[in-house]
């Protein structure tokens, strides 16, 4: 019997920061004080440092960021992290791969359709919708199956479950990803550990 392997989606399988910054650069490039957002420098969920014009010119910048995650352009610009698609294709042979992701109501169905199109080999998707939009809530999925494994980019999500083996996907430093457990920084590293 295959072990269950739970994998987060945004900023774990796909580079959400790159898509958000590309949208910002297109939408604010005509502003006088525009400086192109560099996704590599993103370190705060609200994108304050790399997308400052949202915070300077919008009445509700957090809502603007939430709306970006549900925008058709977000899914158009979404890219896998290097080797993620290939490694997931191999992982499904050994594990019961389950994508477990938080969503906002306006992006949940688009996220499922994107996963279905780009990762058809993954048979199970768990979407957790929290309308408050705080992005947490994975404790609802206990992950108590024997020897279950969980990979996520947010320590709070990892700490909230009972998965027996947990890995923080830490592609780069942020103000929220300090973790004292297992850390991986690439899909090649995940491949070497799990395969």
C-alpha cells in the first residue's frame, strides 16, 4: 500500500510570487513612481516590499492581493518550480499524492482546473476555503494515516497537522518561514529524499 504524500500548491509546487509580480508589473508600469517588482525579493505575504504601489494607491491592498490570486492572469502566468512537474510524475508511482491547498472562494475552481490540466496524474485534491483569507486551516486535514508525509511552504501549516514526516519547502527566506524541522529548497532535493 502506498504512503499518503500531501503537497501544498502555491509557493511549493508553483511559483506564485513570480505570477503575482508579473501581474503587478503589467498593471502599475504607467505609474510615475513605478519600480519593477522582482519576485526573488518577495518576503512578505502582502507583497509590501516588492509591490509597494498596491499599498500606496489602493484602498484595500490585502483585498487586491487576494483578487490577484483569483485572476485569470495569475493562472496564465503560473509556472512550476524547476523539476516539480517531473518529480511529481515520479512520486505518484510510489506515493498516493494528494495536493492539499488553501484557497479563496474566487480562485478555488480555477486552481482545481489548473491542477487538472497540468498535473492530471494527481487523483486527489483537497481545497480548504477560509473566507477570512488568512491562508491557514490545514489542521482540518489531520494527515494521521500511518507514515503520511506533508510538504508545505508555511511552518504554521506543518505544525498544525499530525503528519509523521514534514518538510518545509523553503525556496527563499521570507518573514514567515522560520522552521526548526526538515527543510528542502528544491524539487531535486525532494526527489533525492523521497525517491
